[in-house]
C-alpha cells in the first residue's frame, strides 16, 4: 500500500513541476519576438516570397512595366510547389491554417469573376504584327479589378502581419500567406481565360 501512495505522490509532484514548467515557458514566450515564436520556419521560406510575388505582379499588370512582365509566368510555375506546400500544411498545421487559407482564397473569388467578365468584354490581345489594327483605348473602369486585387493583396498581407504580431498565431499567418498566393493565382487564371 505504501508503494502506491508514494507513486501517486511522486506523480502529482511531477505533474506540478510540469505545469510550472509550462507556465514558465509561456511567460518566456511572451518576451520573444514574433519571428522567434514561429515553428516550422521552413514554410516561411516558401510562403513569404510567394505571397509578395503576387503583389509585385499585380503592380506590373497595372502599370505595364516591361521589366516585370515575366512575373505572371513565375507565379504559374510556382503553383505546383505551393499546392504541395498548402496540402502538407493543411495536414500538419490543422484547422487554424486551413480556415484562414480557405476563407482568404474564397474572399478573392468575386474579384476574379469580375476580372474574367471584364477581360471577356473589354480585353484585347494584339501582338503588333504588320497589318493588324491593334487594340482600342481602354474603356473607363477597365483597370478597376486590378486595383481591387492589389488592395485585397495588401489587406491580406497586413492581416497576416496582424495575426503574427498581435495575436501571435503563426498558423493563421501561414494560412493567410498561402491564401494571398492562391487568390492571386485564381485571379491570374481568370485574367488569362477572359482575355482569350
């Protein structure tokens, strides 16, 4: 009988020490910088540049900067890698990642549909061959979907920053960074299919 009492007493001492360790660990984590709180930083190596790339691509599409014309191709080439990363993160990081990823991506669908119909109605593709007439001037409001997606991309990146710094939720931040990429990828598909 005495052995079981000592075992129970030792077990409660161990649990008390473990709880004290957890509270000390939580106190220490409050003093860390947000980047130090992130687990699985390898996802950040892919997600951060991939979420900034659509913003640069949107700027290139809006302002017709010739230097950045290859960025949509890079976004399309990165899509299989990003899809694999998103599926892996959905499994490993759980619902906090999945919810922010899915909601962030679906919120951009109205802008993508708007761009599809805008390009289908007003889009023009001219390569400047001899004898071709070229494209007519852009109608009023032609660039509004591009401005809307740029604003959406900026807002989602700010919200990802807010999720990390204020809420200290790095899983939600990853979901939002991946959502920023995929929302622009869907927009780019709508842009190209509407143009053809």
